[in-house]
């Protein structure tokens, strides 16, 4: 009964158009959306309505939360969901938004020794239903859709990754053959990135992607949407795997 109710409620939300003010905000603040077809934009609008209705937002560190903040976050998060059979980030309950980079406590274990420290962060994605974002970087990432840096795409890619077996760089792919191809291509690219950096050479893929397979997936997701033609040209197999997962071909329009 609950699933039936949810489907009906979501169907109604999908039919609600964004207001003229909302459209104006997105046109100004998220220029990437201008690349979408009319059909994709209509689908995205419906996803945004559901996201805004179902997800909780909280302003942190003195940030006054506004509908504009919610809208800009939702639009970028939902871009990852186009054309996919999705439950719209079922693991995300709350989005915490700080005005700027914030400090998080870190724990490092060396055998029986535990060391705690602090680290400045722009965002993080928890397995316990929370995404944390720095608002100034949300805005700058949205405003520069071709620099390959977008904290919302990065953190919500982690959430898609975590929907399968945890945040390990292998999201839900369906068939065994898909997993085999994914492991081969992304594994090879991850190793190549690590080897390149170890040799002191520069890479077109952000160095943070060499941290672990989960970060690699999030980093190349940013590149897939923001620098798709460069990714397709230099890493065609990697681009093809991401295009199959996201069911989008941004190189054709971006």
C-alpha cells in the first residue's frame, strides 16, 4: 500500500511544472542545463520536484537555508538520474549545507594507535543517509560547467555507488557481464592514474581520483558530465562505461 501511495504521489509531483522564478534561477545558476533536450529538461523538472518534496535540508555553520539553495542542489543531483530506473537516492535522508569549506574530524588507525585530526572539506557523502556540501563550492561548481569540478555531482555519485554493496566504486550495474567490463575498464584506468602520478607526470583526470576506487568513480563522474568530449577522446572505454551506466551521452551535446 505504501509503495502504491508513493508511486501516485510521485506521479503527481512529476506533473508539476517549475515556476517561472525557479526556471530563471536555474538558467542563471546552472548553465549546464541549457545543453539538455526539451524532453530531458522535462524529465529533470519532475525529478527535481520529487527530490525537493522528499529530501530534508539543513543549513549549518550559520547558513540561512533558502529555497534557491535547495533548488540548485536538487537540479545538479538529479542530473545524474536522467533516463535511469531509480528510486531517487533512497539512501539520502538529509542534505547539510555549510556556507563554505568546513572542518571535519578524521580518525587514523595505525595498529592499536588511533590518531584524531581535523580536515577542511568541501563536501562528503555518508552511508548513513547524509550528504554534506559547502554552498560556495556548490555555486562555483554549477557556474563553471566545463572545469570538471562539481561537488554536488561528486557527492551524489558516491550515493549511487553506495546503493549496491557500499561505496567501493562499483554501483549497481545489473548483469555479471557489465560488472566484469566495469571492473576491467575502471580498474585499468585507476591503476594508470596511480602510475602516472607516482611517476611525477600530470594527468587529465584529477589526482584525487587515485585515492581509492570510490573516489575514482566520483571524480570521473564529474569529468563525464563537465568535460565529456575530452574524456571520450582520451579515455574512450571509460567514457563508454559511464555512458552505459548513466544512460546519457553528454559528449554529443557538450
